[in-house]
């Protein structure tokens, strides 16, 4: 039986980009993450869920 789990990950970064959306975009498109099988669980699929960035108030 397949189940869907949502795992939340906290990532602290340093970036040379001027705005957060460029940083997030690069992480989401170029970074890799890995969730491996265990003895009793086979990982079927993983994916980044895209981040929504609100415009910051000025």
C-alpha cells in the first residue's frame, strides 16, 4: 500500500543573491536531496514542493 508523507526540512543558507526568490529558485532547481529505503519501507518517489515567496513589505 502506498502512503504519502510530507516531511518538513529546515535549511539555513548563505547566498550571494540579492533576493530570496533567486536563492529559493536555485535550491529548488539545482539541489539534490535523498530519502532512502529502510528495511521495512521502500521509498517510491520524492520531490521538492515549490516554495511560495510573498513580496516583502517596504
